[in-house]
């Protein structure tokens, strides 16, 4: 899969595209239905399947304090798109220059001249361009002028309910991992590299692998039974806290994972942490001794979950 960072890096080799545009946060089953449709059309017409996304997201650019928690970092999104067989991803930096680009310039410079778009799939509520002056109808008109077909993504419903990133976030925030799994089509995971921490866990007998989330908010918070993938042929079970660690400092989000029966040095390793069951809320404890007693109970509960 090719990654194109910025439309100034577009070359003739990138042209002849079936394109879809969006944040694709979480790449849930609705997103996958769109990609399957894109793949079918691309295969029939010998086109490149192309996903256009933005970094940061438009919501994060215009309203950073109210933007929703990300389900995935860009790195994980790209890995998933590659696994789904996408030919190329163009990632546009959403900044003042892009925000000021007119709808006409976006179509002519990026879609037509840059990607040689032949087929475009977007939601019928898609808005783009300076002042949000471009919409689905505008794209349909532009398609007739420039010779590309425009299709509606058609919202994916199941049991009368829409499958969306918003619903995934709501399920995770409520600790409803079963619903999140159903919407995503897979268990929810957070990936990251193990960083050196303050070693406080070792002092109470529970060493942890610390993974910085590199995001302002997390879609879920609390204590969970988890499986960690990437350390051994089989996943390693454990217990994890995701939050701001109010007993320690409460200053930033971090995922702390205590792995059962694991005493290897894993600093710098890349972990893929699967959330299996929610055990409790994150809370502040009066002392490290009280925290230690609670972690012991959490670990016992997690072990019991995996033994059933």
C-alpha cells in the first residue's frame, strides 16, 4: 500500500482512482462495507482503490476541545487499511491552507489533476471546501463536467440502528465491549510501544507495561481484563488500567498493563492490547497500599474471567 502525505506529493502513478473520503475512525463494519464497494468497482474498471483521510481531523482542527476521542491512531488506521487491501492512502494535513481551499480547487487540483478520480464514494451529508461550500450535489455536478461517477456511501444499518464511529465510542464509554465488538466486527484494541514508566508498579509487586496513548482523550476508561498480542506466538493475558492515574498524578492518559506470568524486559516492544472485559471504574485511592490491595483483587478477577 502506498502512503501519500500531502497532495503536493501526488504523481502520475497515483492516477486512475476509485476514491472514498473520510476519517474512517475505527474502521468499523460500515466503513468496511464502503471499502468492499470501492474494491468491487475498482476491480471491474482497473482502478486504484484510494482512501483520502485527514490529519488532524477537521473536527480536531476547528474545535479541538470538543472533538471526539479517537478510536485509532493514524498508524493503526493505516495498518488496518493495508490489511483490507487498499492500494493507496492520501493523508492530507488539515491546516489553514487546506481549510481555505475552495470546493472547486479541491475537486480540480486534488481529485481530478492529482488522483485522476474516476469513481468517488462519499456520504450524502459530506461537506468540504472553504466555508463548507461543497456538498454531494456539487460533486455530482463536478463529476458530470470532469467525467467521474459519484456514489453515496449509504449508511450501514443493522437491526434498525446505524453502525457508526459515534456508536462505537458510546459503547466503549459505557463499558459495553460486546456492542463495540459487534459494531467493529472485531474486539476493540489499542496499540502502542511500551515506554519506561516511573516503576511504581514494581514497588507494590505489579510491574506494568506503560503505553502512552498520544491522544487528548481515550474512548474508554477503567480497569479491564486484557490480552496482549505481539510478545509471543500466543496472546498473554493480564489486567490493565486505562486513564489518567489519579492516585499518581492524573496529568495525562496512559494505558498500564500488568501481564500475568511475564517477567521479560519488554521496553520498546510494540503491544496490541485487546480489551476483553470491563472490571471497574478508574478511581483514586487513599494510599499505594490500598491501591495494591485493589490491584490484587482486579488481577484475581481477570484470571477468573480467563479461566472460565
